[in-house]
């Protein structure tokens, strides 16, 4: 992907960052409610997620009507973070305000002694005030100690306000608020009462994705509206807007990855699987494929009977294990994809897409344990068979950044290209032949087997690694060029 120069003018983007003392503090639900409240009030709100989660942003896009963006300080340098941030605020009309949700606790990151990959790193890069969400269940004065510790830990991080979540009643609210404001000087700008109706459906990789939840839950809109109204009642949105507007101007990066290539040839068509089973995509990836000269054609391996007329395929992550029976029963689609692979069509598959392309997939495997997997019975289903192997769902849980390089030319780049990405899965690919071919060698991460990833047959590549095209900048141009070459 070519990288174009950008002027060094500064850009004013009102912004705040919502973080927390730890995971499960309620920041995603509060972010959803705040996005909904601001959107209802007429603001054009640009949502962001720190880290590489693809499920939470699906809700943010659904609520705001704008493409939520991921920013990550391990994958991206400072200019890269600013590039994604500023582009996201400008591309879908000019945003009035940016709301960023952090990842895990404020200071969690890649290692123990630096802020690399943390929410605090992003707050500093984007010169963004932090609103700290505290799970105040069963604590009052201790909440002040928590806030004080977060305030003092890194003086370069500006905590502008506190939201207290899981408050039991007026007395609980009064004691915790008074203690925080007295001992830390940081204002409490929101109080959310304890209410089980604020919870969103969960499973083994996190929230149920918005595209699936909307289709399966008749009351999806009503639940979002309840969360929105709770946030409107509990948070001083005027104070958050004041904090956001006070953010300093940001300097544009010297270069931007978001620059369309000059394309003279007819655009190749890349089919992108998008449905209940496959929906883990970064918007940067799809947008940059289009900027590299591709036309995107969406299709459903679950619901469509055949492939559309395409020149290449992109099968993203998702939950094929939960729709294994439907995927198996859609024989015509499986046969179409297998025929495409055998004929040499370029196919790139990440995680869930990899699982679908193997020969079979088993769930509920005895002795493998479970992690929020009660809905998956013991069963085995035939999959596409474009790649060898038997995918097992089980207790193996991999959540990690990975670092890799390409061991051979492939649909995603040339030999020697290196990348930083991540993997997040509860499956493993077994029963691989001894002569199985792999396109990716990992120096960090798990991959498919023995540090190898990118299982390859013909021009089909399936990997556990998830790549972010705004970080691995060769992705989009390489993909499009490879498809064109093999049309």
C-alpha cells in the first residue's frame, strides 16, 4: 500500500477516553449508552476502541452509524495512531466529538514496565483526558484510594473525572462521591445504579456481536434505549462535553496510509463473508482494500446458496462453531468455495475463516473443558475441506499479540514481509499431514502448530493471526495485486 504525504496542519477534534480500574468495570456498557445519548442529541459521534477487539466496535458502529476504528500502541507507532484517529473523525463526514473506549484497566499493556499497548499510552499520544470508571460495588472510601492510586501512578495521564458504577443507593453514592472528591480533587461526573438490565449478552470471545444480537433479540433496540436512558440520567454529559472540547489540537501525521492508489485496470472483486458466523473485521482492512483498487462484494456462507461472481475471497473471524450445522447443511456454498480454492482463486481466511476451510469442526469435545460454551453440544460437522485438518473447540484459549514474517509469497505479501497482529481463539487445528505447508513463521504467538501459521494449499491461506491493514501496510495492496495476477 503506497503511503501519501499529509500536511502538518493541526486538527481540533473534541475527545475523551473512557477507561477503568480493571476489566468488567462496565466501561463497554457505559460507552454504548454515552454513544447512544450523544447520537440521539444530534451529535456526529466517532467511536474508537483501544486494542484489537472487533466485537465491542460492532455495537459502536451500529449505534452511531459511523465506522468504529481500532487504535493500538503495540501495532502502531505514534504517527500511525494519529493517522487512524484523525482519518476516522473525518471520513464519514466531520465528527463533532470522538469517544474512545479503553482496553482492560488503564495501565494494562504489553509488559510490566512500560505503557506500550495500554490505554494510558493512547491517552498520552492523543493528548486526551481520561474519565475513569470505577466498579464501586461494596466500596465507598476505598474508591478514593483507587482513584488516588491511578492519579499518582503516571502524572502524564490526565484523569478529568470519575464515573461510579454499580452504586447501591443514595447513601452509597454520597459516601463514595464525597471521599473521592475530598481526597483526590477529581470530580465524580457520573453515578450508575446497580441494575442487571444493563448487562449485554456474553459468550466465550466476549459480547455477542451486534449483527447477530440484532437478528436474534427482538428487543435489541429497547435494550440499547434502556442503557442510553440510564446513562442520560446518571452521567453529567455537559461536563463530559466540556472536557472533550478542551482537548488540544492534534498534529497530523507526516504521512497517511489512507490514500487511494491510481488504478487503471478493472477493479478485481473480492468476496467478503459477512453474516452471523463471520463478522470479525476491522473497518481499516475493508476500506484500504477498496483504496488499493478492489471492489467488495459481501456474501453469507450461512444463508446464500452460492458464491457471487468474485475474483478472490476474504473469510474473516467469527463464530462458525455456533453455526456449524447451518454451515454444514449449506452444501452448495461449501462446494463453491472448495471449487474456487482448487481452481487457484486467492482466498485469505482469518481464525473463524480458517476453521471453516478445514475438513471438519468438532464442538463439545469431552475432556476439553469449556469457557462459556454450554450452548455447544458434542458434535462434528463437515466443513469446506479446502485446507487439511480437524478443528476442535475446547479449553485451549489463546489471547496474545503475535509477531510474524512471511516464509513464502502469498495472497498477503512477499517473502520476508513482517507484521504485528494478534490471535484470540478457543480452537486448535489437529490431524494435519506431515507435509502441510505454512506461509507464516511467528517469532511471538502460537499460530497453528510449532510457531507456524498461515496453512496454505494452492492460493488459499488460513491463519489464526488477525492482521490490521493500517499497521501491516502491505496487506491491502498485496491482496489486491495477488488477486489481479491470478484472475
